[in-house]
């Protein structure tokens, strides 16, 4: 039997981390966990409850909300993919909205939110044979992951990729707005006190500015082969 490993993928927003992580999981028959979707789901819940006003999060009821909330992933046969659920309802579309994107880094900077979600991530990731993507997977969630990848790409290329993705979903937004959101999130993610985005010392850097998805796959397969032989 081939050895199963944990693959941790971190990096800046809109680098194509989740597309890459999903493709790896599919190829290897591993479980893919989107940790960003979990931060997005908490953000959606806080927005729905009216607890984020003018860029300030009301944390007075946070403890209860974090206790009551249930976040999961269920398989959607129509999409042939896993979709995010919040309290039993599919919220895959809502969590990708610009409204959630504009507030998620704020929520992800709250230490208590991170503590609770890291706990959940370690729970789902107990078994080997997983690919998880996020900002702190190689540094905090799975510091012992056998393969750590830190993804980056030119910010303009990232903005264009994200714009295309949003336009395909019928969301009307300008390149400027997308660029602003990416820059803002990069800044908050790297400068927060609670587990800021940084490359783990033992992570491999993957700059995919000029790479195709196929080229990325060849690159990672080579590494997986070496590590599982
Ligand atoms: O897909 P995209 O790169 O836009 O972002 P995401 O992976 O869905 O994550 C959304 C936001 O959640 C990030 O900008 C971070 O602020 C936060 N996040 C985090 O702090 N830690 C993680 N492990 C994953 C996401």
C-alpha cells in the first residue's frame, strides 16, 4: 500500500489554492478540506445576525455562536463536488459573495474564531490522506504535514483570475474592486497578531504566475512520489 500523507497548502488569496488542492485530492483519492470556507461560513453567520457593522465585529455573543454553529461539507452529486453547509443548509454560493469576501479577513483575525476553527480542522483532518488549504495550515493546523506548499502569484494576475471567476457566476464587479479586496485581505492576513499568513520554514514555494494547472500538477506529483515511495 502506498503511504498516505497530509498536504498543507497556504498562500495569498486568489492564487488558485483551492483549484489546485481539489485537483490533487482527486488525483490521489484524498479528502480535500477548504479551511477558508469555514472562516467564510462564520462570517456569513455574523453578517446574517447583524453583528458586523461598519467594519466592527460585535463579539459579545461570539462564544455562544461558535458553540451553536455547525459547519460541514456535503457531497453535491450535480456538481460532483463538496459544498459547504452552515447549520445543515448549503451556503456555497453565499459564502463566495463580495459581501462575505469584504468581511472575512476581519473575522479571521479574531483569536477565538481561529482557535475554534483550528480545533474543527484538526478533528476532520485526523486521518492521513488529506489536502487542506488556507493561511495557517502548514504553520499552525498541521505543523507536521509531510508536504507543505506556499502558493503565490502576481497580484494583478490574481485579481484577473478572481474577476473571471466572479463574472462566470454572474456577479458584476470591477477589476479595481477585486484588486482592492485582494490587497486588503493580503494586508490583514499578513499583519494580524493571531497566526498571520507566512511561509512555514519547511514549505516549498510555488509561484504560479506563469504556470498552467497541468504544470502545477506535474510539479506536485513529483514531490508526492518522492514522499510516498
Ligand atoms: O479563496 P480565497 O483565497 O479568496 O480565500 P479563502 O481561502 O476562502 O479564505 C478567505 C479568508 O479567510 C482569507 O482571506 C483569510 O482572511 C481567512 N483564512 C484564514 O485566516 N485562515 C485560513 N486557514 C483560511 C482562511
